[in-house]
C-alpha cells in the first residue's frame, strides 16, 4: 500500500507540475485519468489532499502558514467525507449483492411455473401472470391425472422477496409429490396444508384455490383456502356468478378441512381463476368493482381464452397508468362449443 501511495505521489507531482506550467486541456485530462487510478487504488479523499499539499510544498517551499493551516482544516473535512463515502460504498455493495440474490430468486421462480399451457380437446385455456416487481407472490400450476382430468391451482403467497420464492418452491414440490390419483380438491388442499404448516414460518401464509375439470362428465370440482373468489360464466344465460369456496389459508391449522364444491360446465361456459391483484386494481378513483372486471371479460368473450386474459390485463394495466401495484394472475378455462 505504501509503494502504491508513493507511486501515486510521483504521478500526481508530474501531472500538477504540467498543468501549472501549461494550463491546458491536456493537464485536465491527465487529472481525470488520475482520479480513476485513485479509485482503483482505494486512495481516500484525505490522502488526495495530502498528495496535493506535498506537491505544493515542492513547488512553493515558502507556502504561507495560513495556507498550510487551511489544508489541515480541509483534511479534517475530507476525513469525515471519506468515512461517509466508504460507508456509502459498503451499502452500495450490499445493495448490489441483494439485487443479485433477488435476480437469482426471480429466475428460480420462473422455473416453478408451467413451461406451457396444457392442451385439451374439451377446453380452451388462457393464462397470464405478471409480477408487480422482480419477485412475485403469485403461483399457478396444472396437473393431469390418469383419467385426463385437469387440475389447476392458483395461489397467493402472503409475503414477498426471497422467502416467497422459497415458499413457492415448497408448494411446487408438495404438489408434484402428491399421488396422481388424489386430485380431489378438498383432499389435495388438506394434504398440502399439512406440508405448509410444517415447513413455512408462522408469519407466512398461502391462499389457494384448486379445481379439477373432469372431461368425462364436464364437471368442475373446486375448493378454496382463503383465496380470492373466482368467477363462473353461464354462456346460455350470459351471466356471471362468483365461485366462492370458503376455507382457512394454508399453514394456519394442520387439521383444517376443506369443503368441496362443483359446477356443471356446459358448452361455452367458462371458469375464471384470479389473484387479488386483479380485483384490487387501484386507479385514481379507487378500486375497480368486480362488475367492471366481468364487463371487460364479456367484451372480449368472442376471442380465444388467451386473448381474453391478455386484453383484460392490458386494460387493467392501462387504468393503473401502466404501473402494477400488485402481482396479476388470471386464468380462464372455457369449454369449447
């Protein structure tokens, strides 16, 4: 470190001498390049002032005492500034490290979501899930069983950041490890609830709605764990109704039982599953009403399920000034006509 300082001292003397003699842009450019070396060698601000004093003493041996005293005063100021600057650098490095960890967790989250939307002869499926920031608290999942029934889950993790990503990984593992024949919604949520209760911190909870569509009888069976109610669209009557499924959030009580509901799905009917980031969309005039959401869905109902969810997302994003305030997830399962 001492050798580096002496080398910097020699360079600074030459640069300053050149500038004092020529007073041109070249000297200023050399000073700018020197400042980069100062940063590279981690020379503190007060040490830079000392370099300047030592150089001046070589050029002006009879420097007035008042000038010397003023530099001592400046060194004290730079020492305080240097300490604050170093603390800032430490905080910035920690921030970069945290951002790196968040990026890793965000990329990891993406691997937990389905790579593609399942295809079924009976159903038209549309899915959109957009995080409000890098990390998302929303999760969705599809499962097919031996009878070609389609299981669909949508969940909201009460929590953000890396803990939410880790919690999401546990949910995916829990669902993937369940036997394929056990796709009945109530039993699945009870099984998953025990996994969550044993492995998730007491201050984190998960809301979920899970449903299973049986193409043999065209019934949709579903259960809920404190999740945002879905919607059911009756094509023949052109009418929406709420899909309520009462139940405690996952992880609160390991012995919770979940009631199972079902709907007969006729041609043209569709099921809407969503997160609270859809219904709690905030505009300058307040939260939107569920009636506004159903109006949008009806407006685009002549399109494919994927086009419907895409257009609804765009409309709600526009209403919020293209700044999502919460994670947005919307799934539509429509029985083909």
